[in-house]
């Protein structure tokens, strides 16, 4: 699920995401940086967040990884993620509140 949050002043995205419980990871297969927040003691399930920050807005793309990606026949990767579930919507609302609060302080 994607959401765009407008910013009125510069935001340190790294600090805010760390305060919100996320930590950075790097996917070596796709050469992408992203953020994750686990929902328990193990690596999965976890929220998986891609962020693109611009000068006037920040774009979030969030989903839940229920388990690790598996590789099946012919190296096709299968992903066990949820994109539009109520828990994803609630987490996006929580992130938006973090960024709205950072704009008022």
C-alpha cells in the first residue's frame, strides 16, 4: 500500500523511522535499500517499508512480509506479503502521525 505525505519543512527521514521502530536493510538481490519493523522476536512477520523522500513530500510503500521469500522452479521468487490488509493500513496511519507530529514540533 502506498501513501504520500507532504512536508512543510525538511525532515530527517532516517531519525524519524528509527524513532518509529524501523531499521534499515539492504536487499542484495535487487540492490535496494528499505526499512523493516518486526512484529515479534523473529525476523518474520515484519513490516517492510520503501521510502522515497523528495523536497516537498515523502512517499511510503508498505507491506507485511509473512515469511521469507522462497525461490521455486526456474528461480521464480514467491513473495508471501500482504499489501492492503487492515494492519497495513493501521501502520501507515501510525507512520503518517509520526511525520505529521514532526512537522508541528
